[in-house]
């Protein structure tokens, strides 16, 4: 069975084609700048060079059409025919309270996704466009939706409700939903395997540190709490997002700077975070370089980021009544020994410490805590595409 995994953003489409007999990736790629000048598909068959395919890509439908053409292309393709694709799995950002698990896409599910647009105006519309484009180009091929929010649907009400009038929840669904759920679920399962334990015996703190960053308290296999909220803006300071701030800052800035709702939204989502603090970049590699050359604001951005992560780890240990493992994943978490070291410096009171030698690892599964530490620290590379493909296979296998 071959599964196509599709992740549609507002101007991009990421994809992977997996052969589920051995879960190998046959090809992957990225469509960028959809609806803009310079749109391009970069296709990469496994074990071969990347193939840049420039074309006018006005919308997601054209993007998907190009991806399918690349997959069956006589030279750089990996399939004889599109018919070899048995199912398609889509990453969907926001499933609201409607979805606690992955689902087969049906007209009812599409209606529910449309209802969720209000809560994820940036994220859900491209996901819906992608699903519709695939339905048009591959009629009859089953499609599955895998939600970023689903894993966090186990959060108890005391963890997900804000201190707002209860009617705000009833009327508008204003509550914390959490995101990156597919990643938090995957790495918490993987760390349990690594430890030779069952998830239901472990209290795990998973730190997904990428451009977007979130932390989850996974207590006995279920998400108890997570740092992102109603939208992916809450929680940690991120690449360009502010994370949590005093909400009174919003009307203050709107008045002082004459900002509209859209402008303040853009300010908090695109101009803040470590980019806004450092004035250097949103990319941690650039900030680490600038800091090494003595840039004080770059140093400050790294200090603030690490401090927040450490505070969340401490608070989630308290929320779970203890912790057995801490996991680092995603771009920064997997690849930055200095940031992992900075975050964990001060966690000795929890019964753990990083071993500097073991910590010298990038992009590989490894335990990095000192021998005999009561709380184990791990690096676990995330693999959201694999989870999407597995869920898609499971749901679609049940159809036949
Ligand atoms: P997203 O999926 O949210 O775009 P990723 O998980 O791909 O993010 O993480 C991207 C970030 O990871 C980059 O912005 C960069 O800051 C960070 N990163 C990647 N590699 C390294 C590295 N070797 N050292 C430090 N930071 C890194």
C-alpha cells in the first residue's frame, strides 16, 4: 500500500510518498510560493538529486496536479501510474472539539472542517483546498484527516479553560486546544519504547522546539496540558511569535500605534519572538552565530527562550506530580546541543542533568542525561509524516 502524505500551508504544499510495507519514503518534496511570482516545486525521489520544477502555480489545485505529475514522471517519478496511490493523508491544523482522532474524510467531516475555519482562519482553508484538489484529481481514492489538535483533546477542563466568562467558551469555543499533537504523540510513544516502558507508566515532558514551539505534559499516555492555546500563538517565545504576553498589551499597542486587529495579529505572529527580541533573525542558527560574536540582543533572545522552556518543564513536572522523561524534538530541539544544555542547566533539583558528551548529537535518537539520572533526557527526531501515513493506512485498511 502506498500513501501520499500532504501538508498544505497558505502558500506551500509539503508532501511525502510512503510505501507502507516497510514504511520507506519513496519521494518527497515541497511546492512553494503558490499564487506568487517565482512559484516552484522541488521534488526529490529518495536516493536521487532534488529536481527543481519552476512553473506558474496559481493555486493549490495546480500545485497538487504538479506533485502527481512529478510522482509519475518517466525520469524523476517513482510510480508507473497514479493508481498505485491507495490513500492520501492530510495534516489538518485545527479539528476543534469535533475530532479527538484521525478520520476518513466524508462530506460531514468537510462540513465540520469548514466550521473550524473561524478558529484557524490562516491554517484550515489551505487544508480544505488541498483535500478538495486531491478529491478532484484522484476521485475515489480515500482521504484521511490527521489533526494537530487531536492528541490534546484529553486535556481536562481545568487545563484547557481560560479565565474568561464561561459563555465565551460556550458561544465561541474560546479555550485552549493545543497544536503539534502529532509530534508530541509520536515522540512520547518513541521515548517509552526507548525506555522499554509502557506509556501508561510514564510522565513525559515533550519539547517540540522548531520555528513554532510547544511543550506538552504527557501523563500516563495522555496529553494533560500543552503550551499552545486557542491558536498556535500562546506559550513559548518562538521564531517570530510572541508567545504568552499580558493581554492588556494588545489594546495598549492598538491605541498607541493605531494598529488594526490584522496589524496587531501580524505584529504578534510575524514580527515578535526571537526575531523581534534579537533584531537578527528568526532562525536560531543565525542567532547562535550572532551571539557567539558578541551580539547582546541575540544572547538575550537565547536566554529568554531557554528560560521559558525551563519554566514550562518545571511547571509541567508540578502539574503531573513528577516527571520520568524529558524529550527534545523538532529543528532546534534535535539539532542544538547548546540550547538543550542551556534549557536543562538548573533542572538538577528535578533529579537530572545533561551529560555534555552524550549531548553532542544532532538529529538522532539518543539518551543525553548523565548515567543514573532519575529523570531521563532524550533527543528523539519527530516524524509527523509517518504518523499521518500510519493513521491513513489503518483507517483505509478497515474500508476493504
Ligand atoms: P518548523 O517546522 O516549525 O518550520 P523546524 O522544526 O523545521 O520548524 O525547525 C526550524 C528551526 O530549527 C530553524 O528556524 C532553526 O532555528 C532551528 N535549527 C535547525 N537546525 C539547527 C541547528 N543545527 N542549530 C540550531 N538551530 C537549528
